[in-house]
């Protein structure tokens, strides 16, 4: 297997580039004299950009280290290597479905933005009418960017070689992406939303997406679905994933909230529990 590149590295680099952009924004009024009177706004916006970029870089650097630790134990994980033709066909079907879904969203958003822009143009008077045009250009362009351009990165990352899936109990590398979860639901199912039918190991878990924190399902296509050993191995790992999720869910339910823990400290309950745990030396003798 050829070397797998850490998929979080580019996210860290992009975050750092955005931080540098924030510094450039702060310096603009000091370089261009005509904009000196607006220095407060440039500094405010620049600092905001830097803080957001630093936050993202810290988040992705943490995932960068998690992925390196994940790769170190790949010999203990479920590893599937794919035939190129079959893998590319599966990714192509997923990309096609995503594009069709995103196109519908684009038309809906552009329609709503056009209505708002027309209302702004009709309501405002004089030179203020241009705000309607600017609104449509800016938000329409942003909609096209987020719904048609950025999603293409899915296919680009999924088709990075080697074509491989690695699955562990609490993490996975599927279609060029690193997945990490605290709780997940895994199962084998048939994926037949395209031209062909594929048997996949589907993992559903909550994660941060461009639309907020949502549950999403990632499907790892099973390379040899007619091989009983491959299916048995898949079921073994599905059992491990679901079992770990149940254990964590139980631990979370039993764990007290911060407010309850604070209340116990105030009432001295934690101290009593510690005293109960200390064995009596006389009884030990």
C-alpha cells in the first residue's frame, strides 16, 4: 500500500493562510493613506478573521495528530484495498447524486435571493436601489460557491490514491476523509441510488458540517461482497463499533453534569465518598 497523506494537513495550512490574510487586512489602512479614516473597521474585521482562523487551525491540528495516531494502529484495524474501476464507479455515482441534490438547493436559494433583491430595489429610492443588485450578486455568488464549487472537493479527495478504507472502533478513513466519532451506528446495507447496486458498510455519526452539527452517513463499499469471510469480518467490526457506542452512551448517562458535580462539592458529598473508599487500617490488620 502506498503512503496515505494526512487529509487534515491541507485544512491546517488553509487556516494559517486565512490568518495571514487577516494580518494583511489590518495593515491595509496603514499602507493606503486614503483608507486611514476607516482603520478601526479594518482592524476589527482583521482581528475577527485571525481569531476564527486560529480557532480552526487548532481544531484541525488536533485532528491532524489524531489521524497520525490512527494510522499507527492500522495493522489492528479493518483494511480494504479496492479495484480502481469499481471504486471510481462508486465515487462517481455518489458525486452525481450530490450534484443533483445541490442543484435543487441552488435554484431555491437563487429564487429567494432574487425575490429579496427585487423587493429591496422597489422599496429603496435613488442610489440605495443598487443595494438590491449588490445583495443578489454577493449572496447569489456565495450560494453558487458553497453549493456547486466547494462540494467538488469531495470527488477530488475521494479519488486520491491509494484507494483504501481503514475502519476502527471510534474512527475511520473513508474516501479520502478522516472520521472520528464518540458514538456511531454501523450496519451493512445495499446502496442502489445509482445505476449499480453496491453492498456497503455504512457508519452514521454526528459531526460538524458546513450546515452545522448534523448526523451524516458515510458508506465504505465492501470490495468483495460475495466473499463470506469479508462479510464476517465486516460484521465483526460493526459489532465492535456499536458496542463501544453503547458503552460510551451508558457512561455519558451515568456521568453527572458540571452543575451537579459543583453542587456535590458544595455539600461535601465528594469528600464523604472519598472517606468511604479509604480502608480502615484496623480491619486490614
